[in-house]
């Protein structure tokens, strides 16, 4: 609490939560990121299903480290606070520094998206209470892309995230 108000009241009131990653305010605030977390138990209670690390994907099937599999049409990469993308071996997915290439959650790999990356759209992008804005936008894009052939990618590479 700061002056009787919680952190998110201040971030909303000052416009930080809605500042885009390219705005003057966004660029300035990005240097001092607070990390606010949730417990796995709390996420499970909210309906999140956890799987171990994905180890293979072929066609519409993804295999996890425990040998379980799921079929999928689209992957939205929800990364959490640390980005360790180097183990992804999809051709064209990573830049030369090993970071996932993404523009607003869209990668150059058809059907591969990411969500929850810090400053993906704005300060709220990596916060559970605010990531829904990006999730709705990205879900619309993913659904739209399922109904037509994948367009060429004209994005930019995001810089590697710092370890927290």
C-alpha cells in the first residue's frame, strides 16, 4: 500500500498499465519492473491445468515430458516471468540471440503465438489481472488465422528478457 492505495490503483491512475511498450512512459518504466507472482495452488484453483515441459510436437499432437499427449490447433506460449526460449527448435521461431521472434504475440511460425511476455502490448501484458486484454486480442487473431492461410510475417524480434 502506498498512501492508502494498492499498487494497481497507482499504476492505473498514472496510466502506466495502459502505456504501450513504445510510448515514452512505457520505455521509461520498463527499466524497473516489479515482479508480482501467484502460487501454483492459486492458479489451479482458478482453473489452470499444468503439464510438464513439452518435448515434441508433430502434426496436431504435442508430447510432454511425462509422455502424455494432447491434440491442438494453435499454441499460445504463456511464458511466465522468465523467457528461456533457446530450447525451442522450430525453424524460424528464434532470432540469432535465441529469443522467440514475436510481434504482439504473433510469431513467424504459423499457429505459434505467445502471451504473458513483459510489455507485449503494455505494462499489464505480464500481469495476471491484466493479461486478459492481450489474450482476447490474440485469441481473435489466432481464430482469424485458422480460417485462412497464414500470411507472411512482417514482425520484429523482441530482445531477450532479463532473468528475474
